[in-house]
């Protein structure tokens, strides 16, 4: 099956991906990003905007009726619960609303990563090609098929996590933003179903006892960043970061392959890749 998730296509094609940051409930941002050629969007519900009615509205306004889902930015939602909170219902309702992926803050262990996968997967069918680890997402997709532009039957075929299911169209992206998460990164990225990792350098700086952004050049943060990049590279898992037009070229050189920022960052990143 051809993928509907534009971010999955970028990841499996080994090309850098570019995404926008959207505040949940900001309709103008949702429309602008939905009309763009971004690969994905990160919809913010962690620090503000934890409202599922607004999320459903935001996701619907991102839909561009004039083009298929695989040509539109894929919506990923950063939810409030951390890895240790294990609030399955938040992941469930986020996906039921139509999100194409979930970003979990402060995930710190392989066990937490596995729980993230289980909360996003439906229980496997008897004839499933990729049954394990089995999921426990409850059945009630609600608005998701409508957002994806498909019927419920096809949604149930596609709503599995990539790359555990090579045909899956959901991306799970844990946020590594603590010293403990960095320490356990090798085991975290071995968990089947982790599609990418987002390195959160602000909270990681605080976890290391540094100021932010003043500590970005500190040796301990540089070492932690390189450790995460090396572990993910060894596991074939791509690493995301927040970037600006001024530093996206530098972060490309560091080994990051997924970038969240504004249109100027996207333009600068693509220009750097093309050599122009």
C-alpha cells in the first residue's frame, strides 16, 4: 500500500523532513500549514491547548479538500502526559480525532516506549502479519477516517504504527529531554514501533543543571546530543529537533534529519540540501 502519511514517506525514503509548529485551536495556523508543502505538523497540547474539541477542529481545518492526504502535512500531536504517566486515554482520543502520530514528552525507558506503542495499536487480528507487540487501543475511530479521507474499513488497515508494520501510517515520536532518557536511548530505540525521536534540548539542558539557551554549547549537552544521534543512527531511527533558518544547515551537519520550525527554516533547509 502507498502510504497516506507524508512523514512516513520521508522517513522510509531517507530524505530530511520539515514540519511546522501549530498551537492547538489556532485555525489560521492550521489552514496555512494545511495548504503548505510541509511534511508534517507538530500540534501543541502539552504546555497549552489541552482540549479535544479544539483538536478536532484544528485537524479538520488542516485538511485540504483539493488534494489527497499523502500530499498534505501529516498532523502529529504533542500530548501532555509524559512517558511515565501512561495515560492511554489521551493517546486513544488523540488518534480517534484524526492525528497521524503522537509525540510523548519526557520518555525515559524502553518500558515506557513499549507502553507508548501498545496504547497506539489496536489488538492484532488473527491473520496479522505483524502481531507483536499487541496493542490495546479501543475501537471507536470517530473522526479519524473523515480526516484521512478514507472509510472505516481502510482506516483500520492503515492505523498501525510504522515501521513495526511497514504498511502502517501512524508515527510515534518520543521526546528525549532528560539525562535518564539519554542514558537509556539505546534500549528505547530498539522498541518496535518507535518511528523517530525528538531531542528536546531545552528540558535536557535543565535536566543537566544548565541554563537554556545559555547551556547549548556546554560540553555535557554536546556529549548527550552526540550520544542520542549515534544511538539512533545505529538503530536506523531518525532524530528530530527544533530549528531556525539560522541554524538548520548546522543541524543538518550534526546528523538531524527531521526539523520543526517556521517557513523561513524550511526554505533555508531545502536550500542547504540543494546546495543553493
